[in-house]
C-alpha cells in the first residue's frame, strides 16, 4: 500500500500521462497494465492511498503518480511563485505525475503521435491498436507505425523509426533514468537531430520518462494560462529546435540566446521543479475546459 496525499486522484493522474494507453480501467479507480513492463500489475486508488499488486512499491509509486505531491513540492518555492501553482491546484488537487522509465518506446510513440491531434480521441486509440498486436517493447519495435492508419503523425513516425531505434537502443530502461540529466542531454541532442521531432516531444520525454520535473513541454494551453496568470509577457516565444539541440537550458552554462523569452526556460527559472506539474495541469485545464469555452476557476480573467 502507498500512502498518498488525501486528494490524490489515480484516474486523473493516469489520464494526464503518456502511459495511459498501457492501462485498462477495471472500475472507477482500478487499472490493470496490459502492455510492457509489469504487464498485469494492478493499481487501485482510494482516499489517500494506492493499493497495488504485481509490481514493486517503487514501480507502483512512480507509475501511479503518487510520488509527486504538488502541495508538498510547491512548499519549497517562494510564496509568490508557489501562488501560481495554487491557482491550478484549485482545479486539480489530486494530480500527480505518472511516469514510466521502463517502456521508453511506447512512451515516446505516444508523445510523438500526440502532436496536433486529440490525445484521448486519436493518440490513445492508435496506441491501443498497436498494443493489440504488440505486448512488449520488442514486439512494438517490430511493427511499422504506418500500418495503423493514414494520419501524417503515423507516417512520420514510420519515417523516423529506423533512427529512433538507434537512440532508444542506447538507453537502458529503469529507475536509473530517473533524474539523470546527463543521459537525457545526450538523448535530447540525438532526438532533435531527427526530422519531425521538436522540443515539445523531447521535453515530454524528459518529464514522463526521466522524471525531470523542471521541464514544461510547451503547447498552446501552457502559453494561454501562463500569460493569463502573468507568468510571461506577450513577448514570450516557444522553444526553438535549433537552440534546444545546442544548449542545455538547465545547466546555466552557454546560456541559450532565446532563454530570456523562451516559455519553457522562463517556467524552468520561475517554477523550478514544479514546472512540469504546472504544464500538466495547464494541459488538463485547456483540454477539459478552455477548448470547450469553459473557465471554471476564472484563470483567463486574472
């Protein structure tokens, strides 16, 4: 049994993660992993606890998202910066960061295929179709993504797959990846050198496979909420691939020339280890509410 914070929401945390396609819901807060590492494991969420079977405590802790308590982590920020987190916490007090450093190929595929499309309506559907043919990373590697639909995302994944295979083969899956900035830095440069792979995908890889919670994958929802809260100005810019290939914006060395205006770099400086949670909450708020013309906690009016 894992003791989480009282508001922890297993369902919400999994739905906000790129690992979600690997799970099948067996009840409101009961999920069984049907693909890859620890296939068959079960997670069940209750008030303040997560029960698990078929895996270790650490595996359940990270894959459930219960390892990252937003309020506890926000308390390490200065009051003004923590206030930005509390704004989103009002909407999602149960949100953790569900990571998976074991199923790197499946996670990266989901990140790549989520570009410019509905995550749950398309990406999850594509991944589940692939999982019906492949139950583990080796079997998934043998498939051609282009065989599973006519979308340009699947076609582009098929195009980059031979070179992506080389990058993924250089990484050793497991808990050793968690927090490993050096390993991520090397993989980042090689991934960004490939066509169709940009900063958003690579920063999502950092957050959800390496547990590097300072990374905020930049999208329109993150931009809209960050502007509304006054975190960034109208001069803010999205990360640029050519700069992300060359610079490690977290290192403080060889400072990226776009860092003063880059959305991801600004959030990294302002929110530190909470930037990734903030981005995940912004994604949820944008997809669940803003995209439908709703704003239940009035974020855009602040």
